[in-house]
C-alpha cells in the first residue's frame, strides 16, 4: 500500500494512494488519527487500513489535495554519509575523509517538509541536493541482527537530504548543516514493506531544472539497509516512525567541477522506482 497524509480544505487526513486517487481513512480516524499511530499499530492497523482501501469508497482526486510529509514529526531522523562507492570518491575530493565505520549523523526532525513544498535556503551560500531511499522503522528495534532486520521495517519513502555544505562543515557531526528548516522534504507516500520486498534493487535519480544529476541503484549500497538497522540498534533503540536516510549516489553539486549549488528558482526532482517522486522549488 501507498499511505499518504493530505490537506483538503484545511483538514489534514490520512489515506491510501491507489490508481491516481486517494481512499481516505476517515473510518479509522478515532483509532488511528496519525500516521505514527498506524505505524505503531503494526499488523493489526495495516489489516484495518487494507480493509478500508479494498472497499475504495469516497475516493478523492489526487489533484484536489495538497500532499503533506507522509509522517508527522518522528522521534529520530538519522542519515548515513558516504554509503555509495562513487559518492565516497567524490566526497574525498571535497576534503572529507573516507569513514572507517558506518558514518551517521542526525537531521533534526524540524527540517521535515512536504513532497512538493518550497525549500528555503536560509543563510547558506552552498545549497545542495541528495536523493535517498528513506526507511521508516515499524517497531522497537534493539540488538537486531542483519538476518532479522527486515522484520522491523514498516515501509519506505523518498527523501532529499538537502545540505547546506558551508554549514555542514561547521562541526564534524554535520548536523547543523543538514537540519535547516525545510531541508528535509520526504514523500510523496510511504510504501509498505510488503509491497517493496527487497529494497536493494531500486533505481533512484535526481534532476535539477530537468537536468539529470544523480543516477544510482540501491544495489550499490556499501552498507545494506539490514546492516544499517543492525548497526544502529546495537547502540540504541530504534522506535516506530524513526526515519533512516540510507545514503546518496554520486553526482551532488558540491562535487562538480567547479561546484554548482542550488539557486532560487531551481526545481529539484527526486524519484525512486516503485515509490514515487518529490519535487521542490528553491524559494527566494
């Protein structure tokens, strides 16, 4: 299933995206008022959602609503750096050392924005893009093995790990340069894990003003999705709704010769096979 949050006439609702229209989940609103509550509800919640979707009543045209970030503010938004070999090579050229371990940083959850919302550059002079497969954790995970990790995934969404490259280097944790308001567009939906199956076979691409900048496949991940979950859950508990951005392929603006950064009016389009597309304009 493809789960969405949407605004219609100032009312925020949940729904299932199906064949270009939305089946609203109003019948479940009392039990599951938020996407986080559906995620936390596990298999029981998904069975109820599927039942409503199967009835397909009271469909809403997709073009009559505004799609929102498909999850409200999660507890954690974590992202791994340099997880594609060619991106490691271009990062080294930019002066960033190759990590010896999985290289994680936080994106503050206040950065999260909708799949078609504008991106506010803020004070950065070096605004960049990074298309990434984003994992949505489905249940508490602590000490999870790689072999069992897939059982802790609720679903997947598209993320643009928007980066303020100048501010990113203010601190070795990257966090401040990765967390400007609006620098975390995600969406357009959450595709449930059962529909994706193996996430290590998905093409992902990024375009700026129609020009393709990134073209990769999750088969190229250095650390698999399962390895990432195992690694993180060794240290701390992952909780329902937590987001994991799994890395970006090569082709970021910072690595171009000379570097080319996003400017006001630019339109960034990020797409992943079987999930969908987000598209964001740079404001200013």
